[in-house]
C-alpha cells in the first residue's frame, strides 16, 4: 500500500488539489444558492415560494450523477461548459437545495419574539432580518451545514464520471494500470478520511467560536470596542 | 397622546377586540387588567401595530394612522415596548442590545449611543453588566435591560406587556421599581399587568377588560375600593 502511495505520489496530490478546489468552489456557490432559495421560501411573495418549491422537487428528486451528466454531456449539445464548471455547478445546485432547507429551518427556528422586539424598536423587516435574525440563524445552522459540507466533499467524487482527474478519477486510472484495485482504493479512502477529518475539526472550532456562552473571553474583549458598520 | 376608537381585531374566526375605545393623555399611566384572553395584550400590540387592527382608528400624537400608508417604523420609534419574555438579542451583549436600534435606525454615532446606553444602564441599576451576554443575567436583570433598550430610542410612549409575569416572585420588585421611577419621570405608559399593588400605587387610571371590551376605567382608588361593574367586582374578588 505504501508502495502504491509512493509511486503515485504526484498524481494523487494533484488529484487531491482538484478535489479540494471543486469542493470549496461548490461549497461557496452552493451556500449562496442555498441562502437565496431560503429567502425565496420564507418570502411573503407566493411566486418566490413556488420557485423555491419547484427547485427543491427537481433537485432532490433526481440523482446527483444524472444532474452532472445532464449538465456536462446533455447541455454540451447547446453550449459547452468546461469540465470544472460543469462539476462545480452541478454540485452547488444539488447541495444548494439541502443548504437552503438548512437555512430556512434555522431562520424559522428563531423565536418570533426576536423579530417583534426588533420591529418594536423601529427596525424595518430587512434590517431586523439582517441584524437580529440571520446572525442567530447562522449560528444555529453551523452543525447541519458542517454535515452537508462533508457530504458535498464526498459527492465531489462523482465529477470523475465527466472525466475530471480528481481523487477518484485519478484512483480509477491508477487502479486500472497497476491491477491492484483493493490497495489503491484503500489509499484513496484514507485521503478522503483525512480531508473529512479536517473539515470536521474546522466546523467544531466554528461552532465553539460562535457560541457566546462558551466564549466568555470574547465578551470581555468586546467591551473595548464594538465595531459598528454603517 | 394615544386615542383608540372602536378598535376591532379578529384572529381567524375569533374576535378578540370588539370595538375598544381608549384615550391616554400625555404623562398618564394607564394599567390594563383583566383575565387572560380578555384582549389586553392584543390591545397593547395594536398601539404599536405589531397587530394591525381590522376596524377602528388609532391616533398617536394627534396623527391618525393608516397602517397601509403610514411608515409604521417611524411610529414604532416613538412607542417603546417591553415584552413578557424580554426578547433580548442573545447574540449581542447588554450594551450592544441597547445601542442596536439607535445606531442602525436613528443612525446615531456609536460612541454617542454607548454613552447614552450607559446612562440608561445606570438608571436601571445595571451599569456593571454592560458587557455581559443576556444569558448570564437573571430574569429581573434581563427585563431591566429590555426597558433600557426600549428607552434608548427616546420614545414618547412606553408599552409594557406583562413585564413581570415571567419572573420569579423575588425579582418582580426590581422591575416594578424601575417602572415606577419611569412613571415618576413623566413617561406616558400603558401597562398590562397582574400586579395590583403597582396598579394601585402608580397608575393614574386602571382599565378593566373583559371579553374584548373595556368595561370600566377609573382612578385606582375608586376602581379598587368601589368598582361599579359586576364583572369587575367578580374579577377583583377573585384576585385580591
């Protein structure tokens, strides 16, 4: 196994880089998509609610691999998307659906009294949402988001099927040439394991950091200067 | 200062307010009492338009308010509210809670807002809690912060929606003390409460609500010692 790792060192690390790039890009894009559709679903405008519902039904109702293939092979008869972007967009659109539900749930879980208190102080709906509801909702969304991001990282392996040499793409070609699939797959599995471990670590740090009860030190630090954006 | 005329409000099929008239003059303290479900809180929430009335009129400072046309945010800037469950912003410190609206709504400079916030904290006796998060405060302290937060907008009217109902008995006094001081300073107040001692001592007028209507309103002395309406008598005999 060590030998496989050593002889494919370069290929594997290049592939790892691609996996990381694809994951982070689709994670950012997916979060934006998710946030936008979360706003659509909590909006008072019926049309936006319907659009969000339609998006959820389509995306959650079809397999990721089908979506990637439609985007890359299907759409290429009309416009050609570069592999990277086809992969990223498919991953982002797919995960965006789940992320939007995470955001919607966390926004709606904030006590109604928070909005009422903000409005009673003269804040308009948007300001109250931005300053009072969202900061609390984001904090509450962190554990579920972390989970979704781990899923996204692992799902990114599917981009191998549109010809990208991400970790899984590289693995398949290595295993195909050295005829030692079991050991090769285990090496790759370890790569993913380490990546996921890293993600988990980062999110548990984030969770702690945004929990005011657990960070008394932060409150003391804040007394010196509250940054106020205008 | 506040004038409600024939206010009607329903939720679904349930009519909660059945044509309520209420006038509150400047610097007057009006206490609303009545059984739960009688419409006290709803009436209060109609004054700052957290509930939009179905029929009737609301005038504040002589200005008739049409919820569809008037900028309700401007009205709410002048009408502070204190809630039963405090509704402090848990992600902000006490000081941040208080300066939030002055800075973001009134566009006050943050230093100025902090200075005023500290004066208000002094007033409610919590100067040393400025940098604490609400979670670390007792119920009575939270409610005093909530009062300071509402006062930070320099409202002309303060509404209190059962401000002591969620508190442990031994913490009620400190909140009532702050409210009493506020009344002495000449604030116009409408208070929904079950604290009859407070009503008797601080109110200029006590109004009894029953089934969506105000049945009787009187100076507290007359109200408690010599109630006219049978329902009022019944209610008072049950709670006193």
